[in-house]
């Protein structure tokens, strides 16, 4: 069982380029310790990555967390990964385009304001593709108990209580939305995806020890 080849190459490069240092490393290490402590009492929670609109950063984080987990566990996938927001919008097409450039095989979802994208990352049919769509924390796809990972500062401030959360970890990122419809759009999204991929690799590599 292995990742699609372009994804594997992207992740390897991202993990090296975005290995945290300084204050960022210290912050991530603190959050990892908090997550590990919560998992002493509940060894197999789900992980839910939360951002206000559940359209960009939370999807990147959920996708890369699952890919890293798949790689580290050789396909056993012990933790359920999901994303959610404080309101429903859609998984932004720019997010989808960036993931496609990284090597994910993403099926066209058809019409609708909040389509479900099927995102394949493994080279075997026995691994189901991820489904990416915008949802809130009360969606049936969100299972408890959970580890809430806040990926944007707005959600961190505006969602002080996450139902069923053993812990709220704060791993926030700048919003690539600032580049929308500019010449820097693709590069900005791909850079944010790489940063998140590298840091998810750092976090889950340490949780896996």
C-alpha cells in the first residue's frame, strides 16, 4: 500500500522545507503535549480541523493529516479525520485545484452550492477516497469524542466550546484567500498547502511515537 507518487514526493519535500523551528516549534510541541495528554484517557478519538467557513485551511489540514496517518501506519488509519466550520459554505475550488496540483486524484462532484469532492490519495482501491465538503460541528460526519484542531484564529476566538472535544489545539495558519483572483493565487495556495502538510507530518510523527 502506498501513496500516489506525486503526493509522496510533495509530502517529503514539504516535511523538510516546513520543519518547524524557534517559537513555532515550541508552540507546536506544547499543543502536541496537550493532545497526547488527552489521548491518555481516550486513545482513539477523531480529529476535527476547524476553520470558520470550512473552505480552505481546515480542508488542507484534514487532507494532509489523513495522508500522513496513512503513511505512518502503513494504511491502518486508526484515527478518523474530518473538518468543520462555524458556518457552511463550500470546499473552495481553489483548495481543490491546489490539492490536484499536489497529485490528488479528485473526481468532479457535479453541480450544487456545496458539492462533495471525492479525493483519492492511495494507489489501491481498498482505501476509500476522502470526501471534502463544508459542514458544521453538528454534522453527523463529526464523531465524538474528538480532538479539535483550530486552524484559523477567527474560529479559535468565535468557537470557544467544541462539543465532545477532549482538547482544543491551536494550530492556526494565514488565509490563502488574500490571494484570490491575483497572479499569486496558485503559488499562495500551494505554499499554504505545503506548510500545512509539513506541520501535520511533524505533529502526527510525534503523536505516533
